[in-house]
């Protein structure tokens, strides 16, 4: 069992301290992620004692914040279909094992399963379902629709967050372009293991929620914390030599290939237009929404 004291929402650093990280040099990276997840959980108003189901938990960065919010009287069941050896710098299996041994570990159950299959195999109900910046990992828009439809009879509310495809901070413009560039490549592959597989805007997400019979309670678009580095990582991935090789290998039509390369050039130009270039790339805006289901009282 970890010797760290129980974390609190008003101290993202206390949550980052129990999340796996590679020493002091890696701690600021984890802290930026925790600050953003606290931003989400606070906006959604997750309360002490809730029974939460999280879809697409990954390594558990939002899971640990949810477990902090629900307290000892609450519980989080965290679902992800990815292999336990997927992920970097820690795999899902390593990160989840670390969190199980943390001060909030008893509040969490990690389950490796397709969310739809998991929901078909249980009749359990929950107060809240959470999908925190996982939707772009889905293989198609229909996957989201199926998950929302399966969750709706089981929960009182569904909390969503995803990148907004807007840049309130001009430094985030390269990130918006990088996300669309990655998506333009990945949608041409039969299967994808990219971080960005299906790009859906907030308008498309709201349409899917409406089709599932959900009622929007509140929404807002926020600028993520300065320490959240996803924008820098995604821009770097698009401008890497490996990305160019993937385009050459995955896209045979020369016109389609030219579109992806033109978008990549736009990413580079947007990054180079910044005063300090890549070091100043910021993460794009994040859309946060809370929906009520028909069972909401």
C-alpha cells in the first residue's frame, strides 16, 4: 500500500503524487493531466458517494480523480477494451496495478472489456457514466451511439468531454490542425491504433446524444491548463518522419495523399508562426457536457 495520504480535489498535486510517474522530471507532466481531469470532474459535479461507470479509462488518469471525488462511500468501475500492454510511458496494466495499490485503490475496479459487451453482460445501474476524452479512440461514430444507447437505461446522467476543435488560445491552432491531419490519415486505414481514430465535433456529439434520448443539462468549452501537453505531443507526432512514412504506405491515391500532406504543411506553418515555435504549442479547447437520461430524477 502506498504511503501517500489520501488525495483531495483541491490539490491536484496530491492526486498526481499517487499516479505513476518517472521521478521528479516526469511529475509536471502528470500534474498537468491531473489539473485538467480535476477541471472536468469539478465541472460535472461528481459527488461523494456516487457509483460511477467510466468508459475508456485508459491508464486511469481520470479514474483516480473520480475515485478521489466519490470518497470511501463511492465506487468507480473503469472499463477499457485495450490490451493491458498498450500505452506509454506506462502500460495500462502497469498504471492500473499502481492505482489499485494507492490510497484510493479500494474505490476502483478496472475491467478490460468492450464497453458494449460489458453492459450486455450485467444489469447493474450507476449514478453517473463518464466518457472523458476517449471518444476519438472509437472505431466509428456508430460505436459512440451504441454505447450511449446501452448506458441510458443504466444511469441517471452521462458526462462527456472531448476536444472542441477550437482554439481560444491562438497557440492551440496547430493542435486543431494536427488532430484533423491525423484523422485524415487514420480514416483511410481499415483498422487504426492511433490516438485519433474518429473525430467528432461537439455538434456531432450533441446530435448523437439527442438521438440516444439524452437531455442536455449544461455544457461549456474551456481552455485546458498550461501544463497539459497533448497539443505539443499531437503536433510532434504529425511532423515526425514516421507520419510521412505512414502516409506513403497507407494512401495510394495521389490526390488523397496530397490532401494529407497539405494539412501536415499547414500544421508546420501554424507551429512556425508561434514566437517560440513548438515549445509554445498549447492544447486546444475542451468541450464538457452533462446529460440527463430518461431515468433522471
